C-alpha cells in the first residue's frame, strides 16, 4: 500500500521558502508555495497567489491539508503600520483558515529583533524579551499569536541574514560607511544557506519523531562587533577601512547563544562571518 506524500506549505514563499521547497521536492514531497504573486515561484510547486491581508483571499488555504507549514512574513514597508499589517492582521487571517487537522508542526521565521538588550550581553531562548522597536514588538506579537493559536509551533529567531544576492554590507564598506570601532557594538548573523538548512533540520527532527522545542535562536558561532566585520571585509576586498561618523546601528548590541540549536545536532556550513562572507565574495567575483 502506498502512503500519501507529505505536504509542505510555504506561506510567504520568498528566497528561503523557495530553496526549502526545492529541497523537499527532491525528497518526493508535495510543495505548496504561497505569496502575493505566485507566478514568480518554480513551476514544480503548487502555486497560490494570496493576499494575507485580505480574509477573502486567504480562505482558499482552508482546502490544503499540509503536514508542515513554514510562515515567513515580509512587511510591505519599514513602518509600524506595515509591520502590524503583516505580523498581526496578516498572520491572524492565516491562522483563522489553516486546516488544523493535518498539521504536525508550524515553523515561524522570527527574528533576534525581539531582544531589547543593548549592552553586549549574551542572550538565548530564555532571556527576557521586552523589545522597544516597533519591528521587534510586531515580531514578538506574532510569536504570541502562534502560541495562543494552540497549533504545535516553533519560532526560529534568525539573526541578520546575508548571502545569495544580498551584498548590502559589502557595499557599505566599499562606500566608506564602516562602523567606528568604539563604542563596541555586537551583531549577530547567519548565512542564507544555513537559514534554509536550519528549517530543514527542524522539520527532519520532527518528521523522524525527535524532540523539537518551541523556540530556537539561529545565529552563527561568532557574534562579532560590527566594526570587526567591516574591517575584515575591507581587507578582503583590498580597500581602506573608512569609518563614517554618522553611522547608526540598526539593532541592539547583544551576543546570541546558539547552544540549543547546536545541541539538537545542527552544524553550520558557515559558522562565522569570515567563512560566510568569503563564500559570498567568491560568488560575486
């Protein structure tokens, strides 16, 4: 007797979701990719164009019996209203229509923006979270919505994602917009390929009957000062390390501890910014 193929539902299917979906297609799974304009997704996916902010549009998701759901929400702009529309209204619409009978686990791509710490302290999954930024509050609100939904879920708090076609940091260094070495400001990051692998890892753990926690901090092994990252990139690109007096840090200064993820059996392809950005630079040259 043949068993039905497992189904992966990717809500907000961008670069991460597409790469994850292609991996599971190669494993013989059924993959449903959902975004506002689904014609941008690979033709092998079951594609659905859905506006998460429109309850009438999200109703078509009720017919999908998915085993695993990955939710990646992208605000339409850098404003409090846009974040609330994505992480409160949009997620609420999605949760109200999902076919719960088949769902084994929901993975939510959260963010280290939920942490408020700004003193270089170490944070992990048990650290206090009292975000002061509207983005952090919106993402944390989404985690709470999922917890209150009663669905089995895992929030993956990713650090700053880089790699692929994202060369923003390298471009800033080329333009002489480097952070000054003082005061020391710690940053956390993870290569895009490792982001995809983290999601694969957690799905595989659950699918094989192993324990999966409700929250993981997904950052590499080296929460380095951002000025150190800029200085290293400048040396790699053989250009001057030129600081910008008007440089403004985009996030709080904290050092993410990835021990829980490591202890679950995950190994990074790019455990620090040097290995990760060396691969990014090689890809673009």
